[in-house]
C-alpha cells in the first residue's frame, strides 16, 4: 500500500469535503440576521451575496496555479482555516462594505478549498485504482446537512449568531488539524505550466459541468417558485422539492462509488442524464404535488454521480496538467451556479418559467449525447 493509498488519507480527504460543506451550511442561516443587522433591501443583499461567488472564482483561478507549484495539501489546510477564521466575521460585520469584504474572503477560502480538495481527491482515487469520487462529494452534502442542523439548533436555543459561529469555527479548526498530517504531502505538476487555457476535451468537461451545476442551481433557486406558481404546493411547502432532491442526491453519492464501479463512467453519464431529464419532465407535467416530488427524486438520483465522473475524467486526461484541468472544471461549475439563476430569470421573463425549465432540460441532452466521447476512450 502506497503512502497515497491509505485509509487515513482517504478519511482525511472525506473530512476535507465535509468541512467545506459544513462551513457553507453554517453561513446560510446567518443571511436573515445579516439583512436585519445592516437594514438593507433585497437588491443590496443580492450584491453582497455575489461577493462570495466572486471571491470563490478568483481564488479558484489562483489555486490551480498554486497547486501546480506547491501541491494541494497547504491549500486545503489554508482554505479550511480561512473559512473557520472568516465565518465568525460574517456574524458581526456591521456595514455593507465590511460584510462584502468578509464574504469575499470567506468565498475565496471556500474556492481554494474546493479546487484543492478535488485535486487531492483525484490523486487519492488514482492511487486506490477504484471509484472514490462520488463518496467524497457525498461527504460535502453530509457536511451541509450537519452544518444546517447544527447552526439552526444553536440559533434556535438563542445562543446567538457570533457564539454559534465561534463554536462552528472551532470544530472546523479541530477537524483541519486532525486531517493535516494525513494529507498527501505534494500533489501537483512541479516544473509544469502554472496556467493553461482549457481546450478540447477539457473544455467539453467544463461545459458539461457548468450545465449540471446550472441544473442543480435551478432546482435550488427556482424549484420552489415553480411549485407554488403552478399551484402544486402552498408557499410554506415550496422547499419540499429541493429537500427531496437533496436527500436523493446525497444518498446516491454515498452509494455512487459502488454504482460507478459496477456500471462504469459511460453508463453513469448516459443513464444518469436520462434519468435526470425524465425527472425534470415529470416535474413540469405533474398534475399533483406527489408526482412532482417523484420527479425531483429522479432528478437527484440521475444527476448525483455525473459531476464526480466529470471530475475524475478531468484528472485522468492528458490534454493539460491534471490540477489545472480540475481547476477549469470546478470554476466552470461555479460559473454555472452564479450565472444560471439570472439566465433562467431572463429567459423566463421573455417566455415563462416552465418554458425556461424545459430549455434547461433540453440542455441536459448534451451530457447524454457526449457520454461516449467523455468516457468511451482514453484522452
């Protein structure tokens, strides 16, 4: 067993994903507190939230270059510590400027951690010579669930935003200290290029990742609005679709390594996208809420393991250095999340929300049609 292919290294990688999901989930319940504290309207709040995304993308572009030179370990540690340090600041920032800056730094830490842990995960999976990526991404979802329950519980017992985030930050720091000695000491293309423009096969992977993240973002940002607008559920039950989707995705990712190991990357991409498309179609034609929920279940099951497969393919291709390819794919995914909601809203304004979601469903066909190209041969 190599130093890379060790249970401790695999566990450390899983914990890195869990810490990232936990930290992001702890921020979400703070948003209403921040809006009330700053007394800003929805427009200003939207601009502030964009700072997190901008910070993430900027850091992602830098992380690819840094990982190529120094490996992913120091960036994973630095990103996790950064999230823990800046999280409490989000609970006390008292002006739009300070909150925007704190969100930019928090987002930068998240973006660095996100890219570096995926680069690390690719190397760990290569050493193990078996699928592991779905399980790693599943732990991000588990971290999000734990973080949400944790923050909501402490805030509900009136511990207060700052003490709650200080406890969360302490837990994140403890986890980071625990995983640090078990991470791979050096991962990266030393002596190779520090930057490369995505091209060919890697560009295809980036586009597909952006599409899948766009679909996931659509379920989050527009799912409740569609369900309530179609008269399928009451306003207070609008979040049920995303809840069903999230549970299905988490369960399937935790089981995904076995699924991918049994059926392979090509079948996972092809049938996963088909199931996801079918799920969206069910949601859009559902006459009652129960059938719509079944549709969201199918969307979660279908999409769950597509992104992990795309990350694996990015790490295994030979068109450009592995770390830079993973950076390109990760950044494209975030671009889909950031730009997607606005794009869907624009199309919905010109046509209708159901029409824009049908167009998004059709876009998913690109994953189906390129499954053989992506996973059918070596690159």
